[in-house]
C-alpha cells in the first residue's frame, strides 16, 4: 500500500508556487514577432536578448564589417533605453552607446554617449567607430533604436551592451541594479566573421550573421538553467518518492 506524505505534497506545492512566481515576476518580454518594424526597415535576423525582455533585429555584412540594428525594449514610464558596443569586450564601462531619451511633447531623441565610469557618462558627437542612419521611435510603451555601425578591423572581442532606465526632470537617472540590469551584455560573434563568410557588399547584408550569444563571462544563463532544472527535478523526485524528507 502506497503511503503519500502530506509534507511531501506541501513541499512540492510550495516549489510549484515558487516556480510560478519565478517565471511571472521576470521582465515582460518582447518577441521578434510581436514587435512590428517600420515599413522601411528590414533585417536578416532577430534574436531575443537574454535580459530585460529586449530584442535585437540585425543584419551583418562581413565584407565591410557593418552591422545594422534595431534594438527594442520597454523602459520604465517616461524612461530611456540604450544599446551600444564595447570594443574591448567588457561591460558597461567603456561602452559607446546610443541612448534614446523622452523629449518634450512626447517625442523621443537619441544621442551618443561614452560610458566612462559607473556613474559617469559623456555625450559625444561621434564614436571611435563610424555610425550612421541613427533614429528612434516609441509606441505602446516600447522604444526602439535604429543604427548602422562599422566594426573596426582590429576589434575581435566586441561586446554589445543594452539597458533601460528612468528619467528625472527630463534627465537620465541610474538604472536599477537587479540581475537583469547587471547582466545585460553579450559577446558579438558577428564581429569575428571573416569576409569570406558572406556579405553582399551593401548595408543590407547577406543574412549570414551569427546571433549575438551569451557572453562567456556571464554565467547567469547557466545558473538559471541549473536552478530551474534543480527545482523541477526535486519536484519530480518528491512526487515519485525517489527522495525522502
């Protein structure tokens, strides 16, 4: 006769509730399908970024090392969004970023900034790499940044960094320090692609770009998979009686 421990059932139920909260409390995510690009913009690839519920449409042209992007995210109300490159392969410090900021009468403007320290950013007229076709738009709480950047020939360890944050009195305020905010970076393997890998010689690219992947120094994806897998495994073990409490 099988004996079902009420304690086991309670623990399993508690874990299920925890997992439900774990998934529902995360930042609401856009998807490549849900975000509608402007009619005059097309890209070869799209990927859901691993944090902040953001997405990145992009086309890489290996012939001239140009990367056309459309980064979209949902900032706090009247907040800002940012996307940029760190040519040294690091995180926020050292990043050259486009930041879209709410302006008067509901408009949004995009500016270039150098992020030189944790609490220091400087607006600049140009980056150390070429960038053009820079624009922004906002609709339905989502803000997008569009740009084309030219990745320097000697930059082989490029990181792309993205972020969202609030404004105060029309000025940038510091973003939150939640895990999503602190882990919003990834390597940019498209920068490593040789010219022979593809490319049509124009800014629209050939569609042979590699999706930006999780940074090798960012263990968040690994720890999250381990944590969720562990809890699911424990629930199964408890329900089947494989683990005694």
